[in-house]
C-alpha cells in the first residue's frame, strides 16, 4: 500500500476554537496517522500520513477546520512517509 505524508501550516482564527480536537477526530475517521499542535505565532501545524486519498481529504478539511475556526491560509509541503502509527495532539 502506498502512503503519502504532508506537513501543513494553517493560519487564521485556528486556536481556541477546537481546531486540534476536530482535526484529531477527522483524522481518525479517515484512518490517517500523524499529529497536530498549536504554534506560538497563532498558527496550527499538522502532519498527516496514510492512504493518499485520505491524506488529501485531511488537507481539504484543513481549509474549513472546526465550526468556529476561520482559516485564512493552508501551506502544504510533501514529505517522505515515516510510518507513523497513530494520530495525536501535541503540546
């Protein structure tokens, strides 16, 4: 099975609006591994790894985020898969 990995930076009103929790829930629904965390500059950073279609679905999700989020920009960088085995919120 081929795996895809992307590194994402999301800017906008994305902290304090359940963005990380919603991302984790959505990633689990899609069977995607990786992590998500808040950055000191107000952005959210995430890595998604798994089935290419599921990873693409997570990138699409990032453009919307949680119900209370306002996303201004999503930067996506392709990376080599590392074989992550779960999805977690990092602090």
